[in-house]
């Protein structure tokens, strides 16, 4: 956070509509309105499609695309009050380019990309821009299920070196820069896009 900035914590189950509705109301009251919404909640599970449980499939769908839908449904009225705004839905490279063991996760993130594109068309006339962020391999604990599926961190590092032209994973800071771009007037004529930051994989 920039020096002098402020942050507030609000406990929220993003799969529960009443929680998200209260989150948006509290945010608008606390900050005097809402200009940018970032839907960034997510879970990851990996496994071959024939071994994947229905319960885990449902979890991915309940958290990943559903949380974006609820965030938009209950956040857009506050953006309208401000005369427009920005929505960023965090998807993934997996939503554009699948791979073994990633069928369910890719489906959940692909839904977010499609949702983003349709939403941009729907909300554009109201001055609301909607884009998706699609990170590739980013070095965070979020990737642990995929790392376990691949056989451990050493195996993952070898795969990354083979498939990522830049020969490394990205950092959270490198994604944050893209998020600031999408949220700012620097991307004022950009909507309905999936911004890929992945070291060249896609």
C-alpha cells in the first residue's frame, strides 16, 4: 500500500449473496462510494477429469465465477451512482489455455473470461469498463494444488523453464502493475479484454 493509504477489513464469504451485498454497502459507506471493483477471490484444485470429484468441481464453480457474478451484481449500482467505473475480474491463463489436470480450474476461469466480455458489452454504455486479468505462473502459495499434482516444486520449476519463454515465474508485484493499469485512466479506451501477464506462454 502506498504511504498514507488506508485499508479496511470486512469478513465476507464471497459465495453467499447476502455477504457480498453487505460488503458492497459497507465499502460504499466507508469510502464515500465505489469507483473500482476487483473480483479476486479464487480457489484452485487439480486432477485428471476422470478422478475429479463432483464436490471439488462444484467448489471451483461456486467460488470462482459465482463470486465475480455476485460482486458485479451488488457492486454495479454503486458504480452507476458515480457515473461509471471499472470492474476487474481476475481469471487466469488457464481460462484461455488449458492443460492436463486443469480441466475444472480452466472451466471456472474460462467462465470468468466469457462473463467479462459479455459484461463489457452490457455495461459499456453506462460508462463502466470491464476487463479480466489473466496471470500465468505466479510464485504464490495459491499454486500449491497444481504443484502437488505435478509432483513437487522441483518438477514445477523444470516445467516452468520449459514452457515459459522468460524461464521463470512471475511475481505478485508484476501482476499488481497490470491491475493498476486496468483500474486507471491509462486504459480508458480498453474494455472487454483479457490482459495476459504470463512471461510469454500464451
